[in-house]
């Protein structure tokens, strides 16, 4: 087992957001920090405080499925947070991230689609796109180093114009989704470079990133403000590629 700081940080963030009064926990001792104490979480989970402290410190220990389930209940995690906790607990050593290459067959399929479509990798780099997506997002006009869908969303004035009033909600949703990928790659040079660039370029990112929200992917509907047109609704969904699960195909379809 290696040190697991992402697991410890996540446990701490969820412990500190809990309200003792709302949970009926009364203590004679003054609380110096928000949330529950470590021993209170350990008691709620039915594990020793010493064991919980090791987990929160990111020490080289292994937690069973039963312990993770008990912690999820103790911390009142939702389904997405519980899934993230399980992934962090199982997190192992990973090779250095390498930017993916989109297979020709997938690239040809994307180019042949009439509606906006693009492929991203594990770090959310935009790897290929079709003409409809290019007209919508302007990928080909971006510098290659900036072709990352999260960087585009947080730093491009065009993204704010495109998403209009929904921009802040959509940006926060994307950050919460990216946090899941980042926590599996914490410490990787290219992932850290991206986060550092976003913190420097966007005060909004820095603020929302520090709130440590996580989310799971879902399909939905977005209303986009295309140049010279009225607001247009698109249904969207993402799909993993069989060739490489890190590759995700994003599809947009106009709602008639």
C-alpha cells in the first residue's frame, strides 16, 4: 500500500461539513474547527478512532468494503460520493499520464456525424471533433495546449457567451466531475499542471475547486446561445470507447 492522501483529504472534507447539532451530538468541549471530531465519526462508523485517524492521514492502511460502507453512512454520503470514496480506497499506483491517441475508426465516425460531437481523454483534453462541434465551440481556433474542455469552459469568454445564464452552474458541474478523475491522478505532473493553470487563469475555478464537490456523469439538456441565433436547446450525453475507457465521446443533438 502507498500513502493515500486523496482518500484522507476527502474523508476530512466530508467530516468537516457535518453539523453536530443537526445530528443531535452534544459535547461539553468547545469545537475549534467545523464539523464532527474524528472520534465522533469513528464511533458513528463502528471503528476505532486510531484506525480512522490513519485513514484520514492517508497512511498506508487498507480499508475493507464493510469499513468503507460504514464510513459512507457515518459521513452521510450520497451515491456519487460513496462511489468516489470506494474508488479512492482502492486507488493504486498508476503510470504517468500520457495524452491519449484517438483510433482512426473513432475519429472517422466522429467526423461523419452531422450533430456536434467531440472526444476527450482522461484529463479532459479535447482530442478530436467534427465540423458541427467546431462551429459551436471553436476548437480549431484554440492553441493546442488550450484544447481542454474544462480549461475552455473556465477561461474562454466565448464559453460564457455560449452558455449564458447557465454558465456558472455548468462550470461547477464540470469541476465536480473532473475532481473524480483528478483524485485518481493526484500528484501526476500533467494533471497538476492543468489545475495550476486553471487556478492562475480563473478565480472562479479556485473558489469552486476548494469546495471539493464530486459528481457522476449524466445525460441532460443544455441551452446554448449560438451567434446570430436565438437560444437553442441541445440534448447531450457521453459514452466511453471500447478501445480505451479513458476516451469519452460527447454528443449533442438539437431539440426541435
